[in-house]
C-alpha cells in the first residue's frame, strides 16, 4: 500500500468564515499583497474583507488587475507589486485565475527566476511565502490544489506549474462570497468542479514506487480520492442546476462550495484526465471559458472509455440520485451519461465543438497537442494514442452521443432499449 494526502495547513469551510481572514493573514505576515480583480474589488463583500485586512495588517498592497487565464504579463505586474511592499504573505480573493496568479507570484517572490523556470511537475525547489486563498466561485478548487495554470504567449497550450509547495497554506471557503456570482460563471465553474470529481473517480489507477509521492503530483485514483470524488459528485449533481437557476438559493450555493472543495481534494491527488488535456488547445484556439470546454468534452471522453469504467459510471449514477435499481452496470452507465447530457443542456453548455467555432480540420492537431500533456492524459482510462483522442474530438464535433438507455415499459415495469 502506498498513499499520500496533500492539502492546506488549515481548511475552513462554512457560511460566515470569511470573518477569519484578517486574523489568519496577520498571523502569517505583516506586509500583504492582496490579489484580486477589478470586478470583485467593487463588490461590497470583498471590499469589506480588504478594509478589515488593512485595519489588521501593517502594510497592504492591492493588485486588482488579474485577467483571465493568467497571462505572463499579469505575473510580471503582480510580482512587481509584491516587491514594492516586500510582501511576506499573499491573500488571494477570487476564482481560479486569481488564486493561480497568487501561487506563481509566491514562487517567484521566494525563489526568483521567471514562471518558465518552473513549468512541469515538481520543479519548485521548496516552500513559497504564505498564501491565504479565498475562492469566490465554486469550481476550480485552486484553493486546495498543487497546480497553477498559466498562459504563455510563446506556446500554443496553457502551461502548468505543479508542485506540492504551491498548495495554499490556508483555504477559507465561504459560500456567502459566491452569492453574487453570475449564472454563466456559476454554470462554467460548477461543471468544472463536476468534471474534477468525475475525472478523478474514473482516473486510471497507477502503480507507484516510494519516491513517486514526492517526485510526481498527479498519481491516479486511490480509495481516498474516490471518497472525496463521490461526495463531491453527489452534492454538485443535486445543486448545480438550482445554483444556476436561482443564485439566491443558499442551500445550493453551500452544496456547490462544499462539492467544489471536495472535488479539489480529489483531483489534487488523482489528477484530471482527457477532458482537461483536450481543452487546453481548444480553449487557446477558441478563447472559450475553461469550464465550458471541459464540460462539453466530458461525456465524449467518458463514452470513449466506457468499457473500462462502466462499473464506476454505474456507481456515479446511483450517487447522483438516478433510479437504476434494476439496471445492469452497462445500463446504469448509459443512464448516467444521458443524465449528464441533460445537465449540460440545462446549464447552457454547448453540445458540440462545432458550436464553439472549432474547425474540423484542426481536430488531429489538437489531439496531438493534448497527447503531450502527460500529467493529465496518463490518467485517462481509455486509449490515449493520437487516433483515439482524435476520435473523441470527432464525436464531440459531430455531437455523436449514441446511447442504449433502458426505461420502464408501461406493462411490466421492466426496462427496454430506447
């Protein structure tokens, strides 16, 4: 047996826990860089946090120019802002972009160099300066994860810095900070969290040596990640539609915050798989949101691997509350995938790659590029050769989701093909 568990020094979850932020920051340093974006800074809840930190900490600098997908130009600006106050602690308030930016700023503050020095797995040589991460969306799980995803203008793909040393020191997850999140952002971040749960639960299990938990970041699924992933899927399945439809549904918002957090813990260890790897080149080419892309791709990737993970898809069907009492694993798996189709449609995720402007001629090139994202693609439970990845993209481009779902007949209550 060989397992590992990674996470913040302290994880605090619940309504109202944001009031702890000033104390946690002050106990971590005396010169803080607050990383956020302009929209969030204008919201009363975030403005109150910033004011409370100013009242508690000696020196405060606010960097509010974070832009989507963490371009390297933002990293340069934020590092300069941190240097101006000689920051010894970072507070990140925002979604995945903001928290990922804060992570790489902490790396450079402590170790110098440029982001390119740390691309890949386990290249960060040691701990960074303390980071307090406060998510305002329910999706990326970045407040818990060992990954910072950046956009490098010299590369066609997004790039990742992956290291246990960039897991935030403190994660403060307050659902109340998500109440103002717009419906579209709720949908895209929420389906990203669901992808984290499902991709972690269906990730390929891998054999490991004693050094792997230190030398590698994503290790494939194990019983610990399975537990987190299933609990995450259960909460997100019952609440994502509600949170998108009614942002004031506080129970749904709490479920989404908790589910996103659990999914983040799951993929911090197991890793994500083909939907995330394939989204990298597609997102870069189409400039579409990350969550939209992985959500669109998820059912096609699962279809392609169904023979290997049918039993796990059947368990997901039950966890997500579907009536599959009399179904075989194969029938339950198809029922889950068909339910997933409906969820995606209900929250506004496009059905096909053609719908978001992907050219069919580009599919083999995108598959080839995704095949090089080893830390993700090695977790896919199905075939990972370029031809197989191209086939997933072809299905996603045409919208081919042929299923054999069994439904009760009127006469017998038994199930039959539809």
